[in-house]
């Protein structure tokens, strides 16, 4: 990466941090546990890096490292989103149950 | 798929992550938010798979299948009370993946001699990622009670710590000189791993939630660093979103406990709590009288407004469904029931909310501190279920108390305060609770679930 | 600009739009007029483009266009910030006046 | 200064802009916010001046001096009531600067044949920037009453409009083929200029504020487009911040008027208002009786809570200081005074707030719609100073009224409603106001300032 590209990447980083603080600051305490697991799943985005390594046809160490990265990242992504969904369903189950009776 | 198309897909993924997180701002839209974020991930993965640089799909297939199977299994099987551990574990895995990807970037075949603009983020990615992994594993082990939860501290550990920091710095310098040296990289990972272990070993088990939120932030930063190394914007954006989320959660928790992050990470608050607990149990038990569930049930049914204060003991006893039953029975009798949720009740942020949501409690009945405190004086009964520190009046009155200044729920201001716990042992902070000795307090000793089952049947009969 | 750089620029644009909506959404109606003139002054950032053109030593048309751009952008920036400051001082004058008496 | 250092300075500038806008979220921190943003601008300018590509400072010096002098003069001299015009003017200048910079990028000496990734943003920058310029100038002329304010519409104009859009599209295509053609660029600017003029000429003078907010958004987008053309991140970021701000303000104003943006831009709402006004004045005047300031003063001093409802007439009469005096006198007599601020009272967003702030009214006494409406039934007097549409009860009751559904201030629910205006002429919307004919309403005819001066002296004597 050239130094200029680095500054570009830094710009993206800084803006994303601002977006993050603004957006996350509005999540109510009720949802802090799902927020934690959900944002955790998002941090599994390294999966795209792992895919590029695993699919590049490297041999030797790079191959095994890529494979390990891929497995770990996939666990993080799949597990993270599923468990978050499971938790969030609980929050809305009650709402849906009510909906049947009163059309709320 | 061309590079431009790939990057546009990544941008779409990043936008979906942001929109998803925005939808997490209300329980109603939150499930959609999670699905939105997952859709973003799917787009990013699909676009990557179609990219021209991908030549073989065999390894990918194996990796994705194995990973998905394990992830799905863990997500489906985990008990709600074990959520903190699971989040810690996932955190660690994400950090490890980031470290691996970042490291591979400099040692993979065909890499051209990378400049500092690549080496520095690679070093950061490996360092932060590996620390996140080992730190999270220790946190997991403590929470799962595979190792004792207390804070382990000694001079020796501190010396090792300093040595490791020095080693890591030296190795970062070495990596700049020899960017593709596998050994330097491995050494860096090792030092970071030891640092992660030592950092978390020195923190008391009950402080783990703060640690997990902090590790959450670190795993985001590791992903960001990897993004810098690969020049990949979606990694940078997602990583910083997660980093911001982790930092905000850490702040909220520290504020709820009235401590600074530095204090949590370096002071070993939980270290002495075992001893203190013993002393308190011995000293306090004599002063108070226990009541029977029958007596408590009579008071409960006589009230108009009952505020339930759940705490960590609710999670330990897994009594969330039984609490819900009790509330239902009381409501049938015309008693209004609300829940007072302290920001740090339990062992992770939002812990009580998740438990009670699992038991199908309407989230509009869950009131936070500012909302419920003015209502305690009007309440006939405050029913404290396995909570301790979050209702300790010393936080208000005793300047010398370690929890002084921590905002608490004013359960002591209710007409009667019924407390369900097993003994006079203190909670996480290890200090005595004068609430239990108050005149208007009724202690009902025993496992919270057993007591609640008893209460439900008593209230039914009343 | 290469197509890749264009995507990078687009990323920056999208993130900044998110930041903008989050941040501006919190400005109370009381401050909408200063917000308008203040954000207007910020849009005078084209001044940096005008400076680069004016300072490049071009002759002919480019020089005059650059000069015109520079003058217009400077009016926008200087006038915008000053008038915003003038308005905002009004909002706080009252506060400061009170401060003397009651140490609020 | 190297390119990297320059770009880091730009990043710092962008961060300062964001922080500055964040501080605008409260009147207390707002002045600091403006200073923060200005500091960001200073950094960006200073860094650019130090850049290696700058070879001559003569032109720069002239440009900056001339521009600063004009800008400072305008800012210092402008009357607060003329703020809308000034903002419109500045907007236009910003748009013009963006268009010029974008255009120069393809025709300057030494430019290499630019590809579509440059030409498209250049075309957008020129198009949007020039439209912003001419549109703003027309808005300025209307607000400054240099030209009649009514909406001018005719078949011919519509035909020209369509022709210009077609021309602009064709020229955009031509520019892609011949990126450095001065004539194509000039033609594009011309077409855009005509479009800007026609677009705003067709909108009634009273709708100008929405137009200004919209032009504000456009000037931001023009800066962003220029940023894309130059590959300059700080232009992109600042432009999109301003664009977002303009869009939000436009939305808020449209909502306050209960109309859609399309309706404002294309329907010429203000076109017929002159005629309607005449009719209403003729029909309505007979029905109501005028009161003298003495009578009004007696009612005012007799009350406990007076709510002042300022409207556009306050700005016309420049009566903000006199209103403040009246409030002071009433407060001396023990009457509580609050101000009810409608989101679209006046002629630009926040117009009333700025006027009253100029008169040093404590901003905590300025209440918005949701806050004040429940208080009208308790108020003894609603003193309506030059407001009309924002207190028109038809908006609540009459389904067929053009302002139906617009949220209004419930001045009619106060004990007595005192209205200060010059005649029975309607306000901006051109429709009658039944409030004036109500039993509990006292009309005090005359210029608001004159009446208020009279009221002040009467209240003093009481
Ligand atoms: N939420 C977070 O994110 C977080 C993070 C870090 C630290 N903390 C800390 O954790 C504490 C949370 O306060 P808290 O009031 O919820 O909990 P607590 O102060 O730790 O007290 C929990 C109480 O529950 C009782 N208990 C345990 N198992 C039980 C069972 N099966 N049945 C009945 N009672 C049982 C225990 O008493 P017995 O042993 O006598 O039964 C104990 O006193 C705070 O000090 C907070 O700072 C929270
Ligand atoms: N704020 C915005 O951003 C914005 C933007 C676009 C449109 N608008 C529109 O503007 C209107 C604003 O409502 P409004 O109630 O503030 O104003 P209005 O409905 O336009 O009424 C203003 C009234 O002030 C009176 N007036 C004018 N000069 C006066 C003077 N010197 N002394 C005393 N009275 C005087 C006029 O009556 P006389 O001639 O009889 O004196 C007129 O009826 C709304 O319809 C809104 O939709 C506002």
C-alpha cells in the first residue's frame, strides 16, 4: 500500500469510527448483549481475507494458515449471527404473541 | 468478478452493516437489523468467492463447512446463561482469524518486499489479534469455571509482563527490517499470546464482562489493522464499527460500576473478594432473621405495586421462567409488577434483559435505573431476586466503601423489601449489605428457583 | 482517477453521508439558521481547489477562472463563518450576562 | 509540504468539521463548534498554501484579500432579518466556486486526457454548481424584493425547461467524448444556469426558505462532485456533510408545512396567493372588531401566564426588541412569559429563534410545538405577533384546506387570544384564519412594532 493509499484508508477508518459511535450510542441497554454478539459477528468480516488466502492455491504453511483462519472466521460469523438471532427472537416472541390477540 | 465490482460489493456490505446496527436501536427492528448485517456478510463472502484471484475452491469448501457446522452447533446449543462465555469465545476466534490473515499477508508466496505501510498494520493485526485470542480463552475458562475465577497476581507475573512488552516492541522493529521472516512473526505472536493470558489472568472473574467488552473492541481493531494491511476498506469499516461498539460498552459498564477501565484491568478488584466474603458471612448472619416463603407470599399478594429486582443470582439459579410465573400469578390477583434493571446487574451488559426476554417478559415492563428509582417509594414490595451489590445502600451513604458512588436501585425505599438468596455471603464486590439488616427487609434464604416455585404455589392458593 | 480510486472515494462519500445525517439530526430547531449558514461556510471548502488552481501559475483562461473561483469561495468561507459567529453570539450573550450574577 | 502531509491535514480538517457540527447540537457549545469548523478550514487552507504544487502567491493573495474583505463586510453589515437572502447568496457563490474548480480541472493546461471517472464528476460539479448559483441569485432577488416574489409559470417556460434538460444531457455526453472542450463546458454551464433560474422563478417567494435549504444541499453536492473530480477526500467529506444538512433541513421544513418537496418545487403554491389575499381581506374585515392597545394591555397584565406566538410579521416589523421589552415589563408585574416557536414560523428554519436571540431572550423560554401546545389551555393570554398560518385552526378541522394536517400552535385554546397585525390580509398560504373571528380573540390592528411600543408603555403604567 502506498503512503497516499494509507491516508485514504485512514480517512475511511476515522469516518467509520464516527459512524460507529453515533450509531452504537443509540442502542438501548436492553439490547446490549445482542449488540455484543452481533457486532462480534460483524468483526468476523476477516473471513473475506481468509477466503482470498485459502482460494489462492498457496502450498505449504500459507495454505494451512489460511485454512485455519477460514475455519475460525466462519465459526465467528455463523455462530455470531445465529446466536444473536436466537436472542433477538426472544425479545420479539412476546410481541408477536400479543399481536395475535390484540393486533398491536 | 472485476476488482471494481468486488469493491462495490464490499461497500454495499459495509452499508448493510451500518444499517443493521442502526436497526439494533429498538427491540422491534433489532431482528431485522441482525438479518441486514448477515446479508451484508453474505454479499461480501459471495463477491469474494466470485473474484478472479480465487483459483481453488476445495480448501474453501472444507473451511466453510467445518466452520459453519461448529458455529451453528455452538449457537444452537448454548444456554442463555452461558452467553458471556460464548461471546468471549467467538471474540477470540475472530481475533485469531485476523492475526492469521494479517500474518499470511507478509509470508505468503509471491509477496513483494512489503513497505512499512504494510508491515506496521500487519504487526498490529498479529499483536492485537493474538492478544484477543489468548485473553478471550482465559476469560472463557474463568467464566466456564474451568480455572478458578480469582485474580492471580504476583511480582513474577509483572516482571514477565514487562519482558513480553519489551520483546513485542523489539520484534515489531525486527519485522520492519525483515518483513517476511516467519520466525519474527511467530515470536511476535507468542509474545502477544503471553501478554493476553497474563493480562486477563490478573483480573478477577467477576470483572470478566468488562474484559469481554474490551476484547470485543480489540477484535474489531484487529480486523481494522488487517484491513489496513490488505488495503481492504470493508475490513477497516467493519473493524472500526466493532471497535466503537466495544469501547462504548466498556465505558457503560465501567460507569455502572463506578470504576475506571484502568482500575478494572490493573487493580485486581476481585482478588480479595473470597476472603472478604468469608468474613462478611460470619459477621452478618447473626443480625438478620429469615422468613418463610408463606410469610413472603402474604406480603406480596397484599401489595398493589411489586417491583422485581433481578441480579446475578437469577442467572445462577436459572429462575427466569419461575419469576415470570410469579409475576403472572400476582397480576392475576390485580397486583402490578415491574422489573428494575440495573445496568451492571448480572455478569454482562444487558444480561438480565436477555434472561427475562427468554422467559417472554414484555420488555416494556423492564425499567432502567432512572425510570424506576422514583417509583420505589410508592411500591409496596421490592422483590430482590439474587441481586446484591446493585441494591447496596452503602453506595449512597458510605464514602469509604469501594462501591461508593455507584448508582444503585433504591429497593430499600419500598414498603417491604423481600430478598431471595442462599446465605449472607456478599456479592461480587465482597462487601456487606446493610439492606439485609433493615427492619422492613424480609430475607428468604434458599436457592432462588426453589423459593420462587414455593412462592408461586403459595400465591396461587391465596 | 482510476476506477479503484473512484470506489474508494465513493466509500468516503457514503460514510460521510452517514456521519452527516447522524450529526445534523441532533441539531435542535433553535439552531437551524446558524446550522444553515455554518454548513454553508463548510461547503466553501472548494477554496482548496481554487487555491491549487490559482497557485499553479496557469496563464490565460484557467488563471482567470481560478481567480474567480478563489474570490467566490473566500467570500463564502469568510462571510459564512463570520455571520454564523455573529448569530451564535446572540444565543449565548444572554447566558453570559446571567453568568456574571449567578455563576451558572 | 508532501502530498501525504497535505492529505493528513485535510483529514484533520474533515474531523474538525464533523466535531464542529456535533457541537452545534446545543446553544451552549455552538459558538465553539463554529470556531472548530473554522479552524478546520484554516488548517486546510494553510496546508494547501504550503503544498509544493503552488508556485505563485500573487494571484492567491489578491483573491483571498478581495474575497475576505467582501465576505467580512457582508457578514458585519447584514441585518438579522435579511439572513435568508445572505445565506442564499453565499450558497450561490459556493456553488459557483465548485463549478469553476471542477471545470478548470479538464481545461487547465497540462491536463492529460481525462477518463470518465473524472469527466462524470466534472460534469456533475459544473451542472449542480451553476444551477446552485443562478437558482440562489433568483432566490436572493426575490427575498430582497428586487423582483416580484410571485411564482411565474407559463407553458413557454415549461418548454424551455424541458429543452434545457435535454441540452444538458446531450452536452454531458459530448463532454465524455471531448473532455477538454471549452465550448461544451460553457454550453453545459449555460444550460445549467438557465435551469437554475427557471426552477426558482417558478416558485412563490414565500417558499424560498425551502428552496434555500434545498440549494444548500445542492451546494454541498457540488463540492462533493468536485472532490470526486480532483480525487480530494476533504471536499467529498465536507460536501456530503453539507448535503446531508441541507436534505435534513428541507425535510423538516416540508414536514412543518405539511407538503412534499415535489409539491414545493413544482406546484407554484404561492402563485395564486395575491388574488386569494385580496378576496379574503374584502370578505373577512367586516366580521371582526379591532381593540385598542389599552384594552389589550389590561388583559395582559391581568394574566398569570402569557404565551407569545411570534410569526413572520415580527421579522417584517423588526419588533423583536420591543417584544422582549414587553415580556420584561410583564415579568416585573409577576406574569410568566413563554414563547411558542413553530418550526416554520417566519421565512426560514429557526428564523424566530435567531430574531429572539438577537433581542437577548433566554433560549430556555423558547418552547417548541410539542412542548407548548399542552400549555395553551392553562395560559391566560396567547399574544400572536405577526403570525398567521401557524395558528390557523383550519389546519386541524378543515379537511379541504390546503394547510390541512400542518401541525399548528393551539393559540385558540388560550383564555384570550390577542393578535397584532396590520390588516385582515392572510399570511403566506393565502387563506383566511377563523381565529380572528373568535369571540375570545382581540385584534389589535397596526404595525406590530408600533402596537408593541404602545403596549409596553401601557403595561408600565398599569
Ligand atoms: N453486568 C455486568 O456487565 C457486570 C460486569 C462486571 C461486574 N459486574 C458486577 O457484578 C455485580 C452485579 O450485581 P448483582 O446485584 O447482580 O449481583 P451480586 O452483587 O454479584 O450478587 C449476586 C447475589 O446473588 C446471590 N445468589 C447467587 N446464586 C444464587 C441462587 N442460586 N439463588 C439465590 N441467590 C443466589 C448471591 O448470594 P448468595 O451466595 O448468598 O446466594 C449473591 O449475593 C456488581 O457488583 C457489578 O459491578 C457486573
Ligand atoms: N419558516 C420557514 O422556513 C418557512 C418556509 C417556507 C414557507 N413558510 C411559510 O410561512 C408561513 C409562516 O407562518 P407565519 O404565521 O409565521 O407567517 P404568515 O402566515 O406568513 O403570516 C404573517 C402575518 O404577519 C402579518 N404582518 C406582516 N407584517 C407585519 C407588521 N409589520 N406588523 C404586524 N403584522 C405584520 C401579516 O398580516 P398583515 O399583512 O395583516 O399585517 C401576516 O398575516 C407558513 O405558512 C409557512 O409554511 C415558512
